[in-house]
C-alpha cells in the first residue's frame, strides 16, 4: 500500500511540474506571433492525423516529409522565443512571477505619464489625468470617448493639445490602460476651495471626494502641476515628490488588492 501511495505521489508531482512548465511557456508566448505559428502547427498535426485515419497515402507521405524536417523548422521559426526563454532561465525568472515585473511595469507607466506631464507643464497646456484604484469609475469612463490603449507619453500629449476633439475633459487610467478621454467629472462643492482654482482643479477635487482616485492636474494658466487625493489638493508639486507619491499610492493599492484576492481564494 505504501509503495502504491509513493508511486501516486510521484505521478502527481510529475504532472504538476509538467503543467507548471507548460503554463509558463504559454505565458511566455502569449501576445507574440508564436501564438499564430502554434495554431499553424496544430493544423498540420491535425491534417496528419486525418490522413492516417482516412488512409490518404499521398497526404500522409507529404506530412511525413514535413515532420522529417519539422524539428529544425520549429527551432528556426521559434528562435526569438527560445532565446528569450533561455535568457530568462539563465536569470532565474522564467518560472517566477516576481513583484519586480509589476514594479517595472509601474515604473514604465509612471515614466510615460511624467514625461507627458512635464511636456504639458512647460508649454502651459491644461491637462487632467485620473488614476482609478479600488473604486470603479465605469460611469465616468462611459461619459467620455473610449480608447482602451496602452499608456504612452505621446498619446497623452496628443490628447491634451489645444483645439483637438478630446482636449476638454479628463483622461481616465485603469492600471496599464488608458481607458477613455474627454470624460466629465463631478465638480467639488467645497466652499473653502481657493477662488484661484478653475473648473479643471474643482473637477479633480470632486472626483477625489467621491472616490479613492488620484488626479494629476496641469494648469493652463501657470503650468503648475497639482495632485488631488482624498478631497485635498497639493498645488505646485515637484516632479520628484509627484513620482514618489504616485508610486507609493499605486503600489500599495496593488499589493492590498493582491493580498485580498489571495485571502478570498483561501477562504473558498
């Protein structure tokens, strides 16, 4: 009985390891041209199986010839993906979804946003950028023009260039996606807000009052950059402080969300 149990455990471990390797290989090729190539290989294998099933000798001979040189062809076709996998294996990152990947993505995203903010601030071009966090902003996203694009400084700059269709309104970001532009936000009714602040700043404060969103504002009068959060606004914030604050808040929320999802899974 113990011998049978040992064999069963060995088989389970073997299956889990193979499944984990296959899963990471799928993650590696996802979003690349290798996906289409794999679909083509699947069609070839399916054709070969049908040729055997229906005893189509000529087609089967062609398939056999293809498989003869298939290994070499696969190595040549998947050379970029294989090189990437070997590099990651050498760095020990192929089979790990480390936090550093999330940090790198967050740093890249914030770098693109700050590049755009600096460009707009130097030229005194008004802008309002909203970061969605725990509170869903679907209603406000739907009030604008849907974009659903990766975040880039060039795209943000083009959106806020004056006299363009999407210049007025806010841009809403959800993680690494620019969801919509030209969005309408609720204006704050706080009577203690400085009279110097215009509609764009009031909208940013209003959004931070009704949600946990973070808003970055560029003034078109002064070129100053401000940060609105939790119903308060920090005016004329410097680049280093803005980067530090955004990184701290967005990273902490991401970690909290990941932990809560893990606990929910465990409770299930």
